[in-house]
């Protein structure tokens, strides 16, 4: 691999080789990450990257796009068929521009919108104060109850009071099934658009391992690289319900992506999305989606058996949130990284610390499931997480904010030198060797 880069760019070649090794010799537990097939990688490295094609199939601003049209049509048709929607746009560069396009298609600047609070598991683009969406729209944020479930009563109250034009359902750190039907009832009662951001669960929806939002939402957005197991990209789909509310909605979404927000589509990514959607249409993918959830439940059960506290005491989907004590998320993330388990620090509902130094870590099973791991391996991984938690139990984030960076840097060094962690690192490596990264999923 990387034969040409190796010949002409030694520095980059070394970096690529090192990352290949890191991925092969580590266990990826970040719930928004996955591993693509060699076929997706081929598409991403194809000649399609050379082409400009502003516009949409059969209506482009550049010549020479007949084949690109075929590729984009393939991706669009596959998306429509798999998600059972009448319209799909496969050009968003990723999830954030896809979501911004939804605002452009449904709202005027200054309109009120509602979305799940970032610190309660929501996404930046659903109106978080540090995101551009809150500059252009009046964002009302909703949260979760102490048990981790969405607070439907509060959402209904806020909707009635604020009359939003658009309501988001979807999150980056929510472990329960999304109540699409109930959210639709609330949105319909105030005449709002309901947009379901299914970036995390798209693959589960296709596999039938999570309810589909399609009968309930007007618009569905997703990234393509999480449980869907495609290249980094995004999609926006308009449902029948969306077209019934506004027959121009599909045209508005397309216009929002181009020419409002983006330029030329990334055609190599479009091809990668087409490959991934083909892979996702197979019975093997259905089994994959079901297995992702089974693995998550097994891992959650093992963690709880070992007295690790989880938000909402479990999971319905591909992820779980470990509560590791006020401000200790970064400590656990570093320690787990040392033994080859990659996770990410994350806020927990009613966060006692801050988004910079949160009190949880987010763990997910999409990637380990792609490597064919099952319950037995989930038990092992759960055991390692519990041991690392025990080993680091006395580590505490300094109260003084100015001391925190230096403390974490020194902790990282100490963690790498720790004998117990070194022993666990060896065990992780042995498991990785038994479960190499597969080339193909069909
Ligand atoms: N960065 C993504 C995640 O990790 O969930 C959300 O955009």
C-alpha cells in the first residue's frame, strides 16, 4: 500500500504507515468511528477526485460530467431505496454542512429552532451557543431527565411556548432509542419541521436495529462514515411527509447545498457513498447492525457488572456513556489510550465539570463489530476498562484551571511508564492480532 507516496514522500509515508499500525494494533471504541472496506477506499482514491461538477446530475455547470452523473445517480437511487425516501442529496461534505443546509431550506435568519443541548448529548449544529447556527437562529435547547431519557414533557412545553420553525431530533451522545413518533407529534402540534439527524444510527436504521425516522420526520440528515461504514460525507433526505408539508422542500434542500453553501461536490466521496450503500443493502449488513447493538449491550452489561456507572444504566444502540467522576473523562481517555483502547472524553447529562474537562467517556461498538468481535471480546474489553478505572482511581483533575494542562501531560507520561498498564497493553495487542481489519464486507 502507498507505493507511490513511499517513493516520493517519505515523511508522509511514515505517518500513513504509523496510522495503519495504530488502527490495526488498537481497539477503536469511539462510537462515531468505523472502518471502511477496501472497495470504499478504492472509490476514495479514484480519478473522480479530478472532476468539477457544480450542479446536479444532468444539470451541471461544467462539461464532461456524463460519468459523474451516472455515479451520483447511483448513490442517490441507492440512498432512496435503502431509506425509503423520495429524495436524497448526497453532496453534503459532511454532517455539519448537511445540517446547515436544512436551516437554509426551512428557516429565515432570526427564526426560532429547537434542538438537544450539547452537554445533554446533542450536536453542535442543533443550536449550541458556540456554533454558527445560534448566530443566525434563535436556539431553544432541550435536555434529558436524570435517567438519561429525553424529557418529552419539557420538549412539548418549550415547543408550545417558543413556536419553533424547526425541531431537531438526533444526538451524538444519546444511548436510548429516539422517540421519533412522539417528537413528530410535538412538531406537528406547533407546525414545525421535524429534522432527524441520524448520523450516529444510520447503519442501525438500515439494518432494522433502530426505528426509522422516515415516517415521522420531514427531513433526515446523516453522515456516511459512522455506523453506515462509508467514507467521510453527508446526505440529506426529504420524506413523503416533508413533500406533503412543502412540495418545494426537495428543491429547497438541493438549492441550500448548491449554490447557497457548497461548491463542487466531492465526486470520489460520492462514489465511496455509492459503494457503502451497496454494501449496506446486503443481508450481511443487516447482521452487522444487529450485532453492533448486541455487542454494545454485552459491553454495557459487563461494565455494570464490574460496578462502572453508565448514564441511563445501559444502552439501546451502539454506544454507552461511562460516568467517571467530576472532570475525570480526560484521565480515563488517556489511560485507556495507553493500553490501546481509543475512546473519547464526553460530557454527561447534568455535567458537574465542563465540556473541556468533562466527567464521562463515550464508548461504542461499530468498529469492533466490523472486526468481527462478539460477546466474548466485549467481556474482555469491559474487564480492561474496569481495570484501568481501578488503576487510575486516585488521579484527580486539579481544581485550579491553569494547572490542568500540565497535570494531564504529566499523567500521560506516567501512564506510559505504568507497569500494570503495560501488561494490559500486551493483552490488547494479542486480541487485535486475532481480529485483523477485514478487507471486504460483501
Ligand atoms: N464528531 C461527531 C461525533 O463524534 O459524534 C459528531 O459530529
